[in-house]
């Protein structure tokens, strides 16, 4: 067993490490803006040399001293403890920005020196579909960085959803949002997938109703967790998972469209919304390759939805269970 002193020491280190963190989104935006402005974003070695200068030249715009006091610094205010993470995130961002700058879809943005703006954490206006299903919480933008012409209207340009190379979570949704996501996914599947697209509308409506009936059954079990006894939670989770598995076993094509919606947010915010992502970018560092994919062309296959227990330990303060989707 750890001594009290050891426990405090370890957790203080963890707390300080978290407090000393810096946002990778802000690092990517800063590297994009500076390097495209110089016209060297296509040249990784040149960017690395440029950032090496920034680390030691206090007059350089990317020097730690010249970073905005509040932007990107975990804890809300820049301290000396943030400096190492600040440099690390900027150095890693060089690899990703090089991947973007050398991608054919970004040539115009690089040539015309479009500006990157951090939009992650912003809250967007939800679509009527989401409101219809009562999914009014969790309106955080799917777009982490927007690359736009100077003075562009909000929503124009390239909208990037940034993912860490080691994987991430696409969705953690309560019953209402789970229903909304499956509604949008089922509609798109029925309209566009070769197996379903040519079916009579009456048959499509029947399939859609069957899908939503089972998904709502899962939602009822998840919602029941709010007031259930601790001993009942695992059983409710298993029932919710069984309902989800049944619908996805009946329609294995559905998972692609569920993951697509969870990733892009097109149904959640509306087509063309500044909060709906148009490209998925997996950040990279060192020899690991960056992945840049147009959401209209990418493969969304991956793990199916999984039911999850709620946070909290007492029925008085417990939330509903939720449905998670993991990025592979």
C-alpha cells in the first residue's frame, strides 16, 4: 500500500502535468498560419528549422513568450509549467501541417494563404431533427479547426475534425442522441446504399420503423439506469446492448452510417454548418504518417455501438446510461 506522502506526490505530479498541457488544436492552427504565411508549409525540414529559431528567439511570433496568455493553455492561463508541452505540440503539429499542405485538396488554401481558426469547444445550433428527438445537450462542434479565406463568412472553407493518432472516441450519447443518430443514419442508408436504395418507399419506411423501435428499446433500458438499483445496472446494460446488437445484426450496413454521422455531425448541425466536419485529420508525429480524409470518400467502418453504464453511484444523482462509439 502506498503511503499518504507517496499518494500525494504522485497525484500532484499528475495534476501538474495536466495543468501544464497545451492544446494541439491551437498548435496546429498557429503552425499552419505561420508556415503557410512564409510559403514553406510544403517543406517539413524548412518548417523544423523555422521552429527551432522560434524556440530561442524571443522576437519570433511562435516563441513561447508571445503566445496569447489564455489561448490553448490548460487551466486558462499561461505558466512556465506549460512551456514543454507548448513546444512539443508545435513540433508534432509540423508533421500534420506538412501532410495537409502537400494534400491535393488543400493546394488552393496553401497558395492563397487561408487562415486557420480554432473552433473546437464552440457550441452550434442543433438541427430540427435533434430537437425533435429531444437531444438538446452536447452541442459541441465537430469542427476543431476551420481553414478559411480572410474575412470569409462563418461556415465557409475547410472544416477539420482532428483525431489523435492513438485513437479516440467518436460519440458518447444518451438515449435521445442515440435515437437521433440512428434516425439520420438509417435514412441515409436507405436512400444511398445499393441494397436498399431501389426498394419501394413503403418498404423503406417499414425498415426505418423497425430500426428505430429497437434503438428506442435500448434507450429505455439506458434511461432506466437513472433510478435503478446498483444491482440492476449490469442487467439493464446487457438488455440495451442486446437491442443494439439485434438491429445491427439485421442491418450490418447501418454501422457505417452511424459512425459517419457521429464523426461529421451533418445531421446534428445540418449540411454546410460550420460545426459539421468536412475532413477528418489524424495527427502525426515523427515517422508516423498523417491521415487526411474527405468525409464524402472515407471508410467509416469500425467497432459497433456499445452500451455503457452511467457516471455517478447513487440513483438520486445518476445520469442515464449512454452509447459509445470508439475510433479504431
